């Protein structure tokens, strides 16, 4: 009897330890860039390999909720809110250069061991820009349908057109229910939880991000010395990234792997979170 009680007690202790290791913690980081504060969430085990997630335009740290859940038992996961998104205010010029400087400083001050950088959409643009800085604390990169442009007049017009649509929509919302209805029309196949995540992010972000020069920084620059860091590019069937841009990345990264996921759109992190989690785990291992 006493032996059974011992094993029951041991099981309970292990469960408590497991839960404590994966508990969600929240914090803020104050940058030297205009004193910009960055909110971030972290969960997993500090003894595990580090992963930093960077969300896209009109998203937040919650955008990766379902993806991060699939890997938090094997990795220590950090998810940030970019300026003007989630719980982070907007104190800086919302440009690729300033966002890159900010995230680069966050990486240098937070991490004492190598980290894998995962960026989705705009977050992928920022992750790529950080690779240009050759940050030695980043040992690998995952870009999920990153947002790049060739800085042509067509690219500029497309961004301006999108900004008008999104600003008009946001200005017309009186409550979060209006945002929910908007998101449902965009993709009615998403789950209720996913719709709530997207609608909350779209309702809460700072509309002033559209009055910035962020689009002009989305050009892929040619590196003088190609990076040896491994790069995984996750590409949906209906993707933002063009083949010509993939060729540019292949010249900048000697170890580039492209993984396409069929029957997906730019909303891939919501459509196939489990597939993305597995791809990231396999890539890092």
C-alpha cells in the first residue's frame, strides 16, 4: 500500500513540475530606441532550446498561440508584440529599420544561448533583416510566407490600396463584434477561437502603422557574404513570396530549405498550425 502511495505521490510531483515548466509568463522589455516598450509572453522550459516568434502586420503574440502550443514541451518559446500591436504601444517610427533595430536589441539583451528566429509575414521580413546584421545569437531562421516587395510603383500602390481598405474597415467598427464579422467574411472556415484571436488583434492594433514607411523596407538586400545559418521557408499554396524572391534568398542563405504546404493561403499559421509546428521541430532537430 505504501509503495502505491509513493508512486501516486511521485506522479503528482512530476505533474506539478511539468506544469510549472510550461506556465505562461508575461513581461515587458524597454528598448533604447525611443524608450519603446515591448510586451512579450514566454512559456516552456528554460533548459530547452530557444525560439523567438515575430508576428505579422495587424497581429500580435497571440497569432502564434496554436503553433507555439505544439512545440512548447520541447522548446522555450518567446512571443513578442511588435510596436502598435497587442499590448505594445507605438513610440517609434514604424519602419523596417527601426523594428529590426528593436528586435535585434531584444535578442542581444535577452538571450545567453542560441535562438531560432521564426517570423510570419512582416515578422519574416524583420527576421530576414536581422540576418543581414549577422547577429551571432541567432543560429537558424524560419520564415513563414514573408512579406517582400521589389519597391516598384506597383508595390507601393498595392500597399496604399490595402491601407485604405484596412483603415476604412477599422474606423467603421464600433465594437469588437464588428471586427469578428469582418474576419468571418475573410475566412469562414476558421475556428471560433482563431476568429476571436484575429478579430481582437485587428480591433486593438494602432491604426497609425499605416502612416509609415514600412513597405519601403521590404526589399531583399544582397548580402556581401552569404549566411551559413540554416533557413526554412514555409510557403503556402497561395503565397505572397515570388519565385524571383526565393532565388534572392537562396543567394543570401547557403542552407535554404523550401517547404510548401498545399491547399493553404497567407492565413497558413491558422489553417495548418500543427503542420507548421512539426516542420519547425524537425528543422531545428
